[in-house]
C-alpha cells in the first residue's frame, strides 16, 4: 500500500513556511484563489492571499458553539474548518442556470455563462476532498452531467492540507475520511500540504499540481521529514474526540427506523436547516423561475425570466411537498431522512460516504444536536 | 385581456406596507400596465366601487366596524391576499390580546374614553377566508412582485417558507447564535427580509413571523441556557408577530 502511494505521487518537496506565499502568488497568476480568511469572528472561505490565512488562530467548537481566538500558535493551519466549504463556490447557493424568453415563435433558452478564472482552493481538509469526490460523482459522473457544476469545476485546482489538529467536533478518523488526504482522494487533491514544525511538505498528485510545483524552489524531503509528517497525522487522529461506529453502518440505521430516539430528537430539532447548509456533502436544491413584472406582457405573447437554482434542505417543509401532500409530514421524518441519507443511503447510491466527519453540523446546529450522539443513541435499547 | 381590477385596503396598521407598494418605483409603471388599480386610498382618491379580482389587505381587525368591513371586502373580492404583519398576525397592537384593554388604552391615549376598540387585535384570516398571505413588517417588494406575476400566470408564488437561517447561509453570514450566543429568532422565523438584521450584525427580530412548524420551545430552551429568563424569552417574540408566535407555541402543545 505504501509503495503504491509513493508511486502515485509525482513530486514531493519541502518548502519553508513563508514560501507558502510563493505558492499563493503563483496560483494567483492564473486562478481565483479561495482560502481561509477571518470574517465576522469566524474562519470563512473567500478570495484570499497568503497574508489572509488566520495563522495562529484556534477555534473552540462545541455543540452549537464556535469561538475563535488568536493564540499565536506556531502552525499556519492552527485552525480547523469554519462553516464554509468548496460547495459555496462550485455549487453556488443562488445560481442562475439559464434565461428564457417565450414568444409566439416558441421558447428560447440561453444557458447562463459561467465566466471568470478557474478557482484554486487552498487549505481544503481531507474530509472535504471526500465531499468533493462525492460532488464530482453526482454532478459529473452520473447519467446527467450538470452544466453549471461542470463549468465551475473544470480547470479548478485543489491544494489540500493534512490536518495538524482536529476540530473539537471532528470525527473523520472513524469515518475513514481523514485527517490524512489518502490515495483514494488524491485524484481530487492536486497538491497536498503537510505542515511540519518548521516547514511544509508539498506533494503533487496530478499533472496540474506538478505544473504548479515546478516553479517553486524547495528542498528534498528527508525520511525524517516524512516521519514527522506521519507522527503529526497520528497525533491528530489521537486528539480527535468524537467517533462513529462506521462498521455498523448502514445497518444500524436500517434496523432502527422506528427507534423512539427520532421522536426525542424531533423535540430539540429547530428545522432551521443550518446543518444541511454547512454540510459539505448536502447538495439538495430547488429551482424556480424568476419573472419580473417587466418580463410579463399582459397579452400573454411574451414572457421572459431566469431559472434560479437555490440551496434547499430536506428540513424545509415544502421540500417533500408534492401533488397530494407531503411525504415527510413530521419533523421526526425529516430528521430521520437527513441522517439516514448521510449515513446510509448515499453510500448505496454513490458508493462514497455521505458524511465525511467534518463536524460542521454539530457546531452550527443552534440546538446543538450531535450526529455522533444521535447515532450512539440508536444503539440503545428500544 | 382586460387588466385585473386590484384593490388595496387598510385596517389597523401604520400604512407601511402600502407605502412599500409605492416604493416599488421601478415596477410601478409595470404594475399599472398589468393591473387596473381600482381602489388604493394611499395613492389615489378613486371611490370604492364594484368588485375586485384581487384585493391586497393591510392591517388587523381592531374595531367592531372593521369586523363588518372586512366581510364586505371579502364579498367584493375574487381573491384576497393579506399584506404585512398586522393583516397576517394581528400586528404589534395584538399585544393587548394578552393584557387588559383599558390598561393599554390608558397608557397609550390621553383620552382613553374616546377610543372604541375590540379587546383583541386579530389577523384577517380569523375573520374571512384568505387566499394567500404575505408576511413581514413591512412586506418585501420582491415577494409582492412575485405574487403579482404569479397571480397573472395562475401559479403558486415562489416565496420561500423556510427559516431565515437558510438565507443567512446563502449570504455567508456567520451564525450569530453559534458564534456569539446572540438571542436570534432566525431558526423559528420565516425568511423574506433579505436577511436585513444579521447582515447588519444584529440578531433577527422576527419581522416575518414564525415559519410553519417553528420549534419555538426548543429555541427558548437554548436562550435560557444562554442566561435569558422566561420573561425575556417571551419579550423576544412579543412584537409585531406576537399573536402568530404565541399561537404557534400553543399549537406545539405548550
């Protein structure tokens, strides 16, 4: 396994911590660089340069709580995931898909142009590379290729990072989706960074990644550096506080579809949809036609507008409302659908995990509902 | 095709929602082209005459006279849509529903004996059948425009009914509850304002009322954990949508 991995990696270098700036600058020549940045007291993803990295900051996360402090830590990636993920940029929350004009001649449809430079993501964690892989499978590799996602994803670049520290709600280790960017996901991570005490190990895993590394001077990574990388990943795994019984999935869910716990959860559940909006794998959306008053002619001969795709959520009441009624009429049914989709159905549909253990849903749930605790409760006696 | 006749009516309210219609400056000419504005006292002095294809009703039912008038308006209207927090949930004047009318009268008016009012202020839907409700204090112009277009097309307006949180996330606003423990009503409140307060770094005040199935009790439990008393929690929902929030709370079984 180890030798196979080494073969796949085309380039491996060691660079000084400050030389990360060179990487950023090089990326900025041809990409819109999206990276972690401080905003509104949290770490968001936004157009960012090296100087924007919240280096030294540490986030304290608990159920329904997020606080950020400047601890002047030595590590650049001292912080963990904030609420954002790549999905804000590749599957935009409010996305114009096409414009249309209906006249006597018929309907004319004009796809919305997705212009602009390709995106380079810097600092994507292992968990999110798994989520990105899932997105690729859904939006690119399914029976229908999504034109919007495809245009935004095409030529994009991912600079992933092996996590030096877990967030307080992280459980990727038990999901098998982190904290290391493993060979299963190096196809979506063009470059992988590993932060050491005094340097970064930079590994290119795709041709696009090695092109970028070409122009960056570095030293050869020694066996000792690789050993430090390994031990840092191990210590991150050990520091992870939460876990899920991954081996018992999906049966644990299927066996317990009528467990009384769902009702208990529904009492606390706010149905606000926050968990789904911050989840890097939740992709549900709804479309509607925006027709302005000026786009409507009373004679009915002309009609023009735009088709908008907007993030939606299985927690929205209208999401399962169809002709004849709502097929998920209760809060209990909606919560169960969400959790079962994450932990059971997605894997069967797409052969990839639907939950990547990033812990965002735990942190950003105002009611503090913890998916790991809910899963644990299903194991209890009914 | 004849332009549908539209009437704009008002009961107990501040006129803010009617003004919102007049504030749709870029769309006013389009509205006039598509609709025959047959009655709108805020804008024209046309007398009340005939029947209406669509009535937009602002304000709550606060007096005995209004109780009769709203029935008359319903009879004249093929479709009736309420606009704003007063018409859809009784408005801020519904605070008296949980207090004594004489005490309120005395507090508010210098000559309380001249005030004729019912002991409650109630939404239009408590009195007549309402086809559609536009929430908000005041209503959102985009939602009204969407409703007016949808009416002409005979379709359901694409006005979302989910929580404000959903649009906070669209706008990449960090959750004020999670990151700062602010008492934000977002998780139980219908979206529609364009995330006005959180965009300005303030928690949601609930201008758009409770979303369908709002879990008010769970949010209050959270506020209490953050140090608020029960009374302070109630004060948060006792504003322009007090009637709707309290009703939702009772329907929740509390």
